[in-house]
C-alpha cells in the first residue's frame, strides 16, 4: 500500500503561513489583506466555491468582499468593476469566477485584472510570468497546488523525471514550467501521445491532468513512483473520481494523492496565499 | 551514413515564399515590405549578421533600413528610435541587434518593439504568443528554423517523441511549445537531467540546443532518429562546431543537420519571412 499524500496537511500549512503573513500585513498596514471575488450570476458551483473560500479565509484573517453582478451584466460594467478593484488600495487580490456567461469576452475580462492582484494567474501577464519565470503575477492555483504538495511531502525534483499528462494553459503547461524551474526533466504527454504507458512508467513523478476517469491504470505505473492526480471527474453514479484508477494504482506506486482530498483541497489555500505575494 | 538535412534548400524555399509574399505585398501597397535593423555600435559580429540579412533581402525584394546608433546612445534615444519605427507605417518589421551595451536595459528595449513588428520574437508579447499559441508576435527565429527544417524534410511530428536539450527562453522553451502544438510528445532536458543518454536514445526527433561541443555523442543516439543540431560553438582551433559529435553520430542516426550549413543557415530566411506575417 502506497503512502497517501493527503491535501489537508498541505492546505493547513499554507493557511498557517498565510495567517502569519496576514498578521504581519495587519501590523504594517492597520488592516487585514482583502480579496475581491467578482461573481457574475449565481451558478451553484460558483456559490459552493465561494463558500469554500470564505471558510478558508475565516481561518486566516483574510477578508473577502463579493461583488455580485447580474447574470446579464454589460461588458462595460464588468470591466468597470474590475478596474475599480484594481485601483482600490484596500483590495489586495481579485478572483473573477469563470466561465463567464457567453455574452462576455473572457479574455478581455481576465486581462483587465492587474497582474499584481491576479489571484488565480489567469491574466496574460501571469501566464508570461510563469513561462519566463519573471516573478510577475501568480501561477494558476491548481498548478501551484501540485508544487506545494510535492514540496510539503519533500518529493525530490531536481534531476528527476516528471511526466505531465495534459497540456492545458491552466494546468499542464504551467506545471511543466514550474517543474522545469525546479530542475526536473519534464515530459509533456497528451491525447496524441503514441505509447502513453511507456512514458508514464518512466516517471519518478507522474502528474495526470487529463480530466478523464481511468487515464492512469495499473499498467501505466510501477513501484517507486509518486503519482499526483489533478483530475476532478464524476462517474455515472455522480461520485467524484480522479484520473487515476485508485484501486489498481494505489498498491503499485510509492505515493499517491487521493481524489477527493488531494490536489483540489489545496487550491483554495494557494489562492489565499497569493494575496500576500 | 545518415541523410544530411541541409539548411540551404529549406532557406531557399522560405525565401521563395517570402519573395512571392513580397510581390503580393507590392501589388497591394505599392511598395516593398521593409525591415528596420536597429544596431547600437558596430561590433564585428553584428556587422556580419547585417551583411547576411542584406544579402538575403536582396534575393527577396525586401527592403532593409539600418538605424545605426552610437555605442553610447542614451536610453531615451534608443527608445525614441524604436517608437518611431513602431509608428512608421512604411516599416513592417524591426530587428534590434542584441546584446545591447551594458548601460542599456535590454528588457525595456525589446518590450518597446511592437509585437506586430517583432521580427525575432524577443518581446514579452511574442513570448506569450508562443506559450499560449495566440498567434500574436513571432517565435524566435532559431526555434522556428528548426520547425521549418522538420516541415521541409517531412519529418512526422504528431504522436512522435521529441527530446529537446536546453531550456533557454530563446530556443529550448519556445521549441518545446512549437513541437507540442504539432502534437509531439515533448521532453525537455537540461544540465540537471539525470541520465541524458537514456532520454535522448528514446527520441524520434532529438534537438540539441545546449551550446556545448560534444553534448550529443554516439552513445546518445540510435538508428531511426532525426537529429537537429542547434549548437553554434567554436573549437580551440576556431572551427565552427555544433553540439553533436558529427563523426560519431552521423553513421548511427537516420537524419542529421550539419553545422555549419544547418539550422543557422535558415534563421535569416525565417527572419525575413516574419515581415509578411
């Protein structure tokens, strides 16, 4: 049986760090750090995410302001709201819930967020920061959550072979860049990869961000590996499942993140920690 | 003996394409496309590069203007020159020779170049364009020269395994992004990679951009491979050498680019082709 790399202690450590940072911030500025959530409409998953953030924030002495905009908000009002928060000295970070309704231009909206306040690394400036390692902006929270888990559990990366399944702008590509920065040898696999098992079996660290149940099976892994499951999928019974077939993989590899309770449980803590970046 | 993937026919094909583009451009606008070279000082290697560009340009009905600035030009005058060329409707592309003298801020200068006119993909906007595949700006010429060689010689990429040695912002990283876009499975190796030979021997396409003579030896390759040598190094006798030990590698692999006469001979043609992007 492999070691389970649970997200909770990682999240707790990030939250403790953030709480300390928030206390130092308060001492210096006489107020708590504050994040603005900009939510268009009231989709149930947005509301659930918002509740999660508020719960975490309460543990870290971080303030959350929610700007609730109507489902049919105009482009101009959305941009005005973002601009106001960019310019507000008492707002330290901005999180725009995505996706936006179809009538709004998502690219335009995310790029309106000041890179200094871009909590989820969605703006072009943040993307460029990850690609060029300039320190500007933030990496996407999910990609950084993976790095936080690896760091917390002291998984060595320098000179090791990391294989990433998925090449999205939100997880796969930024993760490859972050792993490269830590001196891992990085392979990026995707739907067109010829012999995926051969690639994945060579990994010291295997990270699946494909978004498909059963992407990683028992034949794709071997002992000695650390497997990070970024997938959040739902089976026909509505049960949350990762990309990794847990029953087949857990007995073979050294370490594995569960789903739920793995990467997903760390992202909100990472988001709040970005307030103090 | 492997097939030699010479740069000349690739460059010729790009130049022919560019000449056609320039003719269509002339027909539409009543003038030839024009590139501005901005050169600070008169370093011998800059002058040699400039001569090369002018020779190529003469073959393609493309105009070259050289802005020669004094070695001790002020920051303000350099930025003014770039801005003037950005705004000049009769200048279609800008190439700023690098490195700049120490008293100038290179980052600031390259980012002053409008992405639409950024012939060598040096600005942040061009880098972001490569990373996010947005189509804005241009990839760095050397990285694109590699892709042009692979395309010209019809080397299949989709689903194939490409291994890149080097993670620089100028070659390694953008090349990885361009290969990924063509659906290759991409591995990025570097100085910290644990067992380089094991990585390189698995490649269908091996690209060395390490800048070190002998980076790729006979034990690093196998038959069936295409090897692209991006290195431009000089041995103790002053002779130009690639990263690949030609004598050891040429007999083992299927295809190999020579140095000189390989990638380096394609970059200037790529540069001019960017005028018509």
